[in-house]
């Protein structure tokens, strides 16, 4: 069983899209997946076409002494189960300021369940819900668009994970970084991609998620990219990312997603991957102050 938080303190990096499509890819690979929407804005819940539930039937139900993951009112969507969010999480957050309020989800998961994978979607802002996810997790994936502000947000997320690992959850692994919304035609994307790879070295996935019309279209109809167009660029990219992550998360049970997704038809002449090493070399580290682990 693997518990994963998808997190970046900067919004607009494809975080929710990554949660949905990684979960779908893992589901296609035979895993039983639970996605928990911990964002009070309910973007993931809405994108999957699930109606916002009453607060007691939302992810807020985790924040209770008697929380039982096996009885939570999940919605079955495309390839995974979803515990939807509620806007009431914003109001409830005011009552969750105690020293032990970051451990609710960890305690609930410790009681046992039948899922192979639990994935948390978090808001960009650092909140008690994000902290609950990180304290309960073993792994973190940071989606980062190769542009200045998302790279800064990724650095801040790295620092937060270091703090959580040192103070609250020693089982939390060093984060992985997934480059998202990559456009190989943009010189800045090549520069920042190289900077990310040089800064975080082996923690950056070789797989990247390129800009894709299929990904943009799925946000409007409640489908995953695999439902929308299984041979699209977006489907191939997320299948590859899930396959690569599975080699880390499930070393004894390598996901066969890459063999279950047909080879895609090229959509245009955009290069298949970011030309790392082109476009001006490394970014000055002073631009993005980092506290490396």
C-alpha cells in the first residue's frame, strides 16, 4: 500500500490534472485507488462530475476520532474511488488549530483498509489539510511547470516536506518532481527544465507531461484523459509517468500501464521531450533559494 500526496505551493501547475490521470493510470494497471480531494475549492470533485456532498460525507469526515476509511461515502468514478471535497472545509479549518490536528488522516489510515494506493489532492496554500496529507503519506509528487513561479513554489514545497519529515513524519520520502505543461518550443521551458534537473538530480522523473489539447478538454467533461482519447499525447505522458513512479512505489509489482495504452498518433511536429541542456544553461541558484535535503 502506498500513500501519496500531490502538492505544490504554487497553483496552476497541473496538480489536480495530475492527481486524476495518475490515479486513472494506476487503476488501469490493476490497482485499487482512492483519491481524496482536500482542496476546499473542490476543483477535482467538480472536474470528475461529482456533486459537492454534505460536509459529513466529504473529505472533512476524516477529521474525526471515529473516522473509518472503510465506511467513507466514496464516489466511484473512472478507474478509482473519490472522496469528494466540500467548501465547508474552509470554515472547519478555523477549528483545527490544535497540535494534534495534523494527525487525523494518519490515524484513520492506520486502522486499515483495502486500497492499494491512496492519493491526496491538496490546495496550493499550506493548510492543516495539506499537513494532514503529508503526515499520513509515504511519498510526495510535486508537479512543476518549468517557469519561474512554479519553480519557486516547488522549492517551497521541498522545504515543507523536509520540515515534515524531520518533525512529524520520518517515513516521508524525499519528493519526486514531475515536469508538467511542458512546451519544447519555449526557450524558458528548456532552461527551467534543466535547472530543475540539476537542482534535484535523481528526484526528477524522466517522464514529462507536455502541453496537450486532450488534457485541456478533459477538464470540461468529467473524464480522465484515458476516457477522452487513449492514444493522445496526454494519455501517453501520464501512462509513462505512472509507470515510472510505480517502479519506485511498487518495486515488487511493476505497473504494466505502458503496455495497456496504444502507441499515440503524433499530434504535430512538437519535439517528443524537452531538449534538456539547450537554451542558455543552468539558472543561477540565487533566483530560487532552496534548502536542499
